[in-house]
C-alpha cells in the first residue's frame, strides 16, 4: 500500500494518530466543500479493516438511493488510491465491499430502510466501524441512537464517524449535537476546510469559484466553503411569534 500521509490533507494528520491510539470512540467531522473529510474516513476504514481481521464496517446515508453515486464510489476511490483493488470485491446488490483474504466487509445501508440496518451479522468479526455520511440529512439523534444501539454489539474499540457540512442554521440538530459542551468524553469534533488541502487536489476551477464567492457573498462563502453556520433562527422566530400573537390579540379586542 502507498503511504497514507500522501493521501490525506495535513489537517487530518493529528486525527489519524488519535485514531491509531484509540483515544476516542466518536468522531464528528464537519467542514465545507473540498475539505476531504469523507476521503479521510474512507481511507482510514479501508486501511484499518485490512489490519484488523475482526473489523467490519457499516456506511450509512439517510436515503438508500443516494448510496451508489456518492459514498459507495468514495470507498471504491479509497481502495484504488491505496493500491489494493486486487484484494477487494465490490458488489452493488447487495451493496458491499468484501476483503478477499478474510471475507471482512464494508456494507452500505440507507436509514430509510431500517429493517435492513438492524442486527447486522458477519461471517467473521463485528461492526467495528460506522460511518454516517451527510449526517445532517438524518432526522436527529433519536434516529441515530436507535441505529447505534442496534449495531454496537460485540467487539471492542468500536468507532463511529459522522461527516457533514454544517447546516446554515446554528439551531439545526447536528450543529447542536456536535457542540463540545454537551458531548461525551470519548467524542472528538474535528473541523476542516479546503484551505488546508493541496491545491493540486482541488483544481483551478474549484479555487476560482471559492475566491469569486468570497468576493461576491462573504456570508455564503463562509457557510459553503468554510463550513460555518451563519444563521440564528431561534430568537428571531420567537420574537416574530410574539409580535404576531400581539397583533392577533389586538384585532380581537
């Protein structure tokens, strides 16, 4: 295999060592466009399955129909980049990747089909890794907690990744759930953006688009490219509701 340091952006070097030393169990990776957070996760999971004969993975998106053209291709990319394509077998139905020397698997599931997510059994090992891609698309922590409770059975050092572009509203559930003040001690929140990624990986057009939006609409740039929440709806909505109630009361008096 090639060296992982040549495939991940510098902003993820410390995170790689954190994983290697088993310092945390839950990783929330947030970032804007081009941050390469999903690339990092896919590389780590593929590599770690190949070095741990008991490890398997479940990769989830909210809607099953979005898996094939997004995160499934992402993991195929990771396998290609690591130079181990001859050691993996890919299948679309069922959607999974199988490590040929041992039979370990990476399975891809949609949360809109919950019965296909629960009680995953593997011929060898257990679900050591879970990856929630586009975590903001899920309905909230109740839905995610139910899935985790079903999959967190057997084995040790289970690791869960949540990758997402932070929604614009600071009041969105995923922004609140990843607030460091409310997290368990075994959880790490990592922020990244395209500015730490080698320019050659992104291309001239990507960089030009980012710079143009930075000039034209700094707030949109901060959200789309830097992954920054930019709206606070809660207080404004409450004030609006109070005003509307007062108006309605005034009408009936």
